[in-house]
C-alpha cells in the first residue's frame, strides 16, 4: 500500500487500529542507515503477520516515483506513507529530526518507545502485542 499524505489522512482515524500496537518507522531512500535497517523491519513485518501489530513506514522522500520504485523493489508490503521531508505533517507531529527513527505506540495509544537508529525493538513489540491480544480476547468475551 502506498499513500501520499496529502491525499490520505486516514492514519489519524482512531478506529482503524483499535487494540493494536503501532510501529511507526521513519526512513528515506537516500538514507544509508535506513537501508541497513530495512531487513529488520521486513523481518518484524513477517514475524508478527496476523497479530495485533500495525507497521507504518513513513518516508521523508520528496520524489514520489523514486519512493514508490524503492518500496516495490524492496518488497515493503506493509502500509507506506510519503511525508515529503522533515517538515511533513507526521514527521513534525513526532518531532523527527534524524532517521531512521521508530516509535512504538501501545494498544491504548500511548507512546512506549522511540529509537533513533537500528536498535533491537522486537522484545518490546512481543510484550505489547501480547497485551493487545489479551485486550482483543477480553472484548470478544465481553469482559
């Protein structure tokens, strides 16, 4: 999925991610450390597929064609947004001044973690996804 933020503000709608953990990954095609971090993000996307985790990659690329080509070539199958630079609406909202940078938001919408660089985030995700699964199960049983 490719989204240009000027055309799609749906990431802000609260209902789409109820009881899910959100991993927001800020990156760009021109960022060498981002390219190095990509295999880890791809691995997380595969490992947590079907679980209550939403990965959203936000590119700071200005060139839409270059961004779309890169996403396609690198099999980035999770939701992709192009914010257009450090002054884009999402980068500004999160105060992003360096990339790669990730933000982990729990199932209650609370920021749990922020990392600049390619740090191990998988352990934190496992814990938060487990909590989100419990919330989903409780809602299904009416508790």
